[in-house]
């Protein structure tokens, strides 16, 4: 899987620019705040329909412009695909091969991507929501049914939480079982898919971590699930009912997959609490390298790898190990100085100056 061409129009600081990417390593270089990360963001947006940086799509529209347009020609083992997204203040329009799609689920899987930047330290050091986000974005690119279940679960969860904030307690108690039945059905899909994914992720991440640290550190990953039991729907239904009083008092749903987490340990100690910056960075990178392998095994081809300002955060041995590990994977890499990352490799170098390609 690879992206061949990318058009940006009124996107962030780009007026209009077209990128041509090779199937190997593509290095976007230039001084800080020139637009390198913006290009990387656009690639991942076409992979997932979401930005790794912006909370609102409209934040990606160039100042003073009415809309932003992203368009790409990509290629997978099934052939060529054209992806386009036009973002306006009041919404967006996404097209796949010229056909407008109504659901983000129909975008997923056309171009798969793995994104890594210094901000990904939050995967290890941040709260549980960061690790759930990692799982949700990754699994959704592999399973439309998971993404659909996630959307429906979150919608029902929002409605259940709104009900819990009402003051009519008898009405709440009468209505909750209706929402619980639907919530539990989609929860079972989420938990099942996550556990399958984590079972694949854990040994791969441990392997990548051992490679990056020359075996000096041991990474372990496991699921932390609040509701136990093989029949997830039945177990969650009981737990929800048991927590009615607590949920009404607090005004939100206190159990379910929206509260689950991943436990990440390095040499037996919890990385979030006791890990150093370097350990967190290496662990997060190991996750991303494992993600590439899972995508390759599941989809039959590697994803596009997006590395935003990563080399400056790694020492020389780990830079070399990283470049060796991603051989054969199309990579879009941003940096300030190309000589620090190339190490004699053949690459497609693209210099960015103030939102434009310069020779």
C-alpha cells in the first residue's frame, strides 16, 4: 500500500501544492514551522478521516480561506484508488473514486496509515483515553464492523449519560434497562475485537522493543478490563445494574469498555508511572512498529508509515535500527536536516519552505 500523489489546497499553511511520493522513504525537510507536519497530518487524515492534531476539522482550513481540500492517488494490491476530502466551516465532503460517501466507515481501509510523533508519548504516559484511542484508530482501519460498533456504542453511551443527569429517579430506573441492552450488545463487539488485537500486539511490541534496546529492557502489554467474564454482554449488564445508584449519583456511566485500559510495563514496572522519557518513547515506537506488522499480516501489505519529527528524539543507534526496521515500508518522514537521517540511503527528498515545495 502506498500513496503516490497528494494535493493540498488551502490546507493549514498551504495555498496549493502537489507532492509526489516514492514507494520507499520520503523525507520532508526544512526549518521548523514551514508545513512539514501539516503534510504528514493530511496523509493520515485520508487514512482515517481524523486528524492526529486537530480536535475540529475546520482548524485545518488555511486562515482567510473558505475551505480546505485534500486529494490523493493511492495504490494497494487491489489497484488504484482516489481519495478526496473537502473541509468547510460547517462540515466536510469525502469522496472515494469520485463517489461521495456518507459514512467515515467507507473511507477506512482504502489507505491504511500508522502515525508516530513525539506527542505519541501520551500513549504510554497519558491517561487511559490515550491508549483506548490508539486501539480504536488502529482496529478501525482493519475492521469496519468494529468502527461501526464503536460509533453506536458511543452514541448510546451519550444518551445513557444524558438520562443519568435527569432528576426524575423513578423514570431513570425504568428507562436504563432499555439503553443497557443496546450498550451491552455493542460492548461485546468492542471488547472481543480489542482482546484479539492485544493478543497479537503484545508479543510483537515486546519483540520490537527488545530489538530497539538490544535486549536490555523487557516490554509487557496486557488488557485491563473493568468487567470480567467470557460473556461480556451478560457480565456488563449485571455490572451496570449493580451500579445504578452510583451512576445516578455521579451522572455518568462508570463501567464498560469506555473505561478499559492497557497496562504497559518495562522491566516489570509500570511505564506510565515510573518510566523515563526515553523508555516511554521507545515503548511507544515499539507499539507503532508492531502495528505495521499487524496491518501487513491482516491486509496482506504494509501501511503507509508517517514519522513526524521522530529522528531528533532518538539517539544514533536507534535511528539506524528504525530505518533498518522500516525497509520496504513506504514512509513519510519529517525532519529539519536530511543528513541526520539518511545514512547513505536512496530517498525522495522534498524541501518545504513556508507551505511550498522548494528545490
